[in-house]
C-alpha cells in the first residue's frame, strides 16, 4: 500500500491525547507506561470486566503513575454504554484511540458466544461511531495471531490467509478486522493500524505492574508461575506428540514491554501518514516450545516445575511464529527482550505481588528491592 506523508503538507498534527480502552488490563497498563514516557497525555477507561479496580480507580494505573511520575486520567466506563463514552470524548480532545478493551478467554467465548459478540463487536461499533461523531479517525486496534488459524506456512507474514478460526474469541478479532477493512474503504478519513500480537508474556521490569486477570486464565506463563509459587500442584503440558523438535507446542512469546513499544511506533506512523488500514505482526520471529519455556523459567527463577503430560488441548495449533519484517521496515520497531527477561520479569511481578494488585480500597504500598513497606 502506498503510504502518503501528510505531515509534509501540514494537514496532520502529531497526537497529544490518547484514549486507551482497557487501560487497566494487562497489555493496556504496560502500554500506558510507554505512552506517558513518550510524552502523550493518556485518558484510560476500563469497566473492570477482567481487571482489578473499583470506584476508587485502578491499582494498576496508580502503579503506572508511580513508575512514570506522571498523571493518568482514568474513567470507569463501559464501551457498551455509549453515553458514558460520548461524555469522555466531549470532555477530552482525543487525537487517537488505542483499543485494547475486549473479552479474551477462549473457553468462555465458546460457552458464551453472545457475550463475546456483544462485548467485542458492539463495543467496537459504539467506539467507532462515537469517534466519527467527534471527528476522531485514528485508531490502533489489538488484534491477534489467532486470526491466522492453523498456519499454512511459517513464519507467518501478514498476507497469510485469515478467518479459518476454531474459537469464538478469535472470530471476534477476525470480524472486527473485516469490519475495519470495509470502513477504511468506504470512508477515507479513517486511519487505522491493526496489530496482530503473538503471545504476550512478562511484566514491567519494576515488578510493580503485571498480569492480574479477575477471570479464570489458562495461558502458559501465568499458570506456570502459579505452579512455581506452589499455588497449583503441577503444570499440565497439552501434548508431546506434535511435529516439533521436542513434541510440544511452539509459540512466539513476546515481552509485554516490546509489545508496548510497538504501539508507540504505530502511533508515530499514524501521526505522520495516512495508511487507511494497515496490519502488522508484533512478535519476535522466534518459535519457543513449551518444554523450552519451562526450562528457561526454571533456570532463571531457580524453581522446579512439576510437569504432567496430557492429550492435546482442543483447538490448539502445532506451531506459530511471526515474520515481523514489515513492522521492522515500516514501524521501525524491533523486539529487545529475551526469553530469559520475559521469565525473570514475570517472576519478579509474581513474587512481589503473590496475590496480584491490592484489592478494594487498599492504598498502593511502596516497594523497594522486592520488600513491601506496608
Ligand atoms: P485484559 O483482559 O487484561 O485487558 C482487557 C481490558 O479490557 C480488561 O481490563 C477489561 O476489564 C477491559 N474491558 C473488557 N470489556 C470492556 C468493555 N466493554 N468496556 C470497558 N472495558 C472493557 O487483556 P490483555 O491481555 O491486556 O489484552 C488486551 C487486548 O489484546 C485484548 O483486545 C485482547 O483480545 C488482545 N490480545 C491479547 C493477547 C494476550 O495473550 N494477552 C493476545 C492477542 C491479543
Ligand atoms: C491462546 C489462545 C489464543 C490467544 C493466545 C494469546 C487458546 C486455544 N488460544 O493461545 O486465542 O490469542 O492465547 O496469548 O487458548 N500450554 C500447556 N499447558 C498449559 C497452558 C498452555 O501445555 O497449562 C501450552 C499450549 O498447548 C500451547 C502453549 O502452551 O502450546 C501456549 O498456550 P497459551 O499460553 O494458552 O497460548 P496459545 O495456545 O498460543
């Protein structure tokens, strides 16, 4: 696609105020750190469907303020409530939206498809309509490598076919990408980047923020950390008979801070160019097996993870890793963090906060050298 530089013509200002939906969540909160550090003013919203928080606000975002020394404006708001979201756009001159807010549990999505279609699709539709009515046409969307389904070739490039997906959650991402295609063709004012994340893991190196979902989770790294902490007895490895070097599933794990910097890079591109709709893979380009990840985790954390091999998990693919060349060439973005750092940083977060964020109305404690002062 031809990318036309509108900055030179003086028609496109750089972005100042960024609305971050799902800002209290795992990736959103880490991204806010980078956005604030890059000089953006952040307005974050979340309905706490899958994040700790209450009417007092979000402990994750209070920690972000602690890390950055800067203020983050936060609203408890639901994308399904159009007037709530409209009021926020009335109050703040939003230049661009980073849309993280979605439900993402694959198992739950199969049991409650309407909940997922309503939250993820209707939430997006509401947001796009409110953006249009406020003359805001710039967006970065959280998509997923799940839209590729079972890979036909590896590494996966952005032109790999999409849509052959086995779960409802993944289909919501696919449907939204299709909707964004139609929208960007019909109305040239839209300027959207869809980022297809591979497997985000790790935490901010301070150990102050990390992953603390309120819904049941089944992803490998958080589960492994629970086993290492003694909260779960054993890590079940789903399948050791895959056509991979050690028989276990292979994925492209990416440090959440690398993912965060990918969003700042996407904003920079959007603020200088009219892209219509562009899609980028955010991954490291390296496939790592379940066994390899467990071994690195054990080594850097000096723990032992008891394993139990079981049958393959329904809907799992054999192997998936990214070709991230397009993001390197056009976003000027590359990953910096190693698998060791992903494990070390996740473990620091887990050990400093074994029960996650402080729950209801508990003041954020000051943590120095891994010890809490309150
Ligand atoms: P998360 O659940 O930690 O964050 C999403 C946040 O959105 C949550 O805090 C939740 O409370 C909020 N939310 C959900 N519905 C909302 C609504 N209607 N109104 C307001 N807030 C709402 O998940 P995450 O891991 O940070 O993922 C962020 C985005 O990235 C999601 O869109 C997810 O689908 C996508 N993604 C995540 C992964 C992953 O493995 N974490 C991989 C690929 C894509
Ligand atoms: C899962 C989701 C996918 C989502 C992605 C985001 C499923 C089927 N897919 O993908 O839609 O985009 O998270 O990160 O849930 N594993 C074990 N034991 C465990 C947990 C996982 O062996 O207890 C294995 C899995 O079989 C897989 C690997 O670890 O080989 C990674 O699993 P997981 O973290 O759940 O991510 P994905 O399956 O890639």
